[in-house]
C-alpha cells in the first residue's frame, strides 16, 4: 500500500513539474515573440503598444491551438482551423481593432517572413 501511495505521489510530482515547465516555456516564448515583433508591428500597423501586445498574444494562442491539431484528419483539421480563424477575428474585434487595423496586422504577418530588399550602395 505504501508503495502505491509513494508511486502516486511521485507520478503526480513529475506531472506537475512537467506542466509547470511547459507553462514557463510558453510564457518565455510569448515574451520573446513580443520583444521581437512589437516595435515593428507598432511602426508598420499604427497600433498602440497595448493593442500590439494583445494581437501577439492572440496569434500565439492560435498557433498553440493549431499545433494541437496535428493528429486530426485533414477534414477535421481544416474545420478546426476555420473555427480558430473565426475566434481570432472575434478576439481582434474585442481589442478593439478597426477593419483597417486588422488588414494592417494581416499584412504585417504576411510580410514578416519575407526578406527585405536592400539597396545597393554602388
């Protein structure tokens, strides 16, 4: 009986530590995303810093939720992604963002990974 109790407590401790580590990792990743994206987003979209923070948080949440859909069938995953996109739109409107600001945010993310053209000094 003592062995079972010990194993249960031990397993619970491991699961708690793992859960805490994942939370800490996610918080660190979110903070890193904010540090990397916020100033450019504010500059390129005209959002306030508070709005940019919230947009980055929403996109991070959506990415994490989409990551959990990997094991679904293509049809199920497509349906869930459509639901996530609708939820993201709703959350954007709750910040609140105007239609122009939402378009600017989408343009920002679309262009974020693209290389920028550098002018030659020749």
